[in-house]
């Protein structure tokens, strides 16, 4: 059976009232995102935003020497391109596809027009931005204070929350680039998790076998991020 695609597989779009969704729907263009594809480069003026459905996009800070570290991940819960509606137009980070799949692209001006109506979309996007800032802050804390094993567990759990399956397609080299560490460190940490029966890893495919086990090992950062997303993104407007 063919996979059915619907923009409302993105949670932000699904939460819109009918009239707001119908204003945007004719302008939503489904695009296929490939692993490693760059959607946004540092300093680039953005023309579109992306609403992922079954894909994941990593937001990366890139140094002049080319080294990079992931600061946040975006999946079906969110949007890529917050600088457009926040008024900045550009961002110093990159947006790179971490897990291939689909997204819906919308011209930035159309999003800004809807945002300026002080609509439900504006309310949702501001709440989402607060949740995203929390994720970025906890990522910085985790990278500074927690072991690589814990960072890898956090990364796996955040990714799983944004996928319909418990399997990720990701090489150790790409994981190392996301976490800003050496590949050998990822190999060692992934081996520990596999030996503990928490994951299986073979030829770039990571299958999570014991999610509660990962959550027990991860430390506080994942729980803080998840709690804040659950609190802010209930998608119910007060009153």
C-alpha cells in the first residue's frame, strides 16, 4: 500500500484551525529530503520554511575550520526557519537533513503574512521557539557536563521522538559530526550500548532495543527537554 502524505502529519500544521490551515494548504509543497542535504547555510537569506513530516533536520553550528556541532533537532513537531518569523531573516547555523523523508515547504513571505495576523499560527510558532531554545540550552549543558555515552543516548532519544519507527539510518561519522566528537569515541560508546543490549548497530542502521534502558542511562537533559516540549506544545490555545 502506498504511503499517504498529508501536511497535517506535521504537528504544527495539524493544530491549526480549519480556516488558517486552508489559507496555507494550497501553498504547501511536498519535498523529499535526502540524508545529508543542506536546507540552510550560515548567513543565507531564507526564502522558505520547512515543516518536516517523517524526516529529521539537524541544526548545526559550524566553525571556521569546518568543525560542527549539533545544537538542536527538528522533526514532525516543528519547523525549520524560525529566523524568518522572528525577524532575523538569516542565521549563523546550518540546517542539514539527519534522517531522510518528506517535508512541506512554504514561501517565507506567506508564513510572515499569516504570522502578522496574530493568528493561532503565531501563538504556536512562539511556543515552539521557546521549546527549541530549551533544547539548545540543554544540549550545551549536556555537551559540557555529561559523558559521550550520555550524549549519544540523549541524541538517540531525541531522534526517536521524531520518527515513526525505532530505527535510524546514520553512519558513525555523521553521528560524530553531529555531536562534535571523534569517530572513535562514537564507535566506543555505540559498542557499550550494544553490549548492554540497548541498541543494535549494523552497517549504518541503529535499532533501539531497550528505550527504558536508554532513558535510565541518559541523565537529566533529555527529560528536561521532553517535559518542556510536552508542556509548551500541547497545541491548545488558552481561552
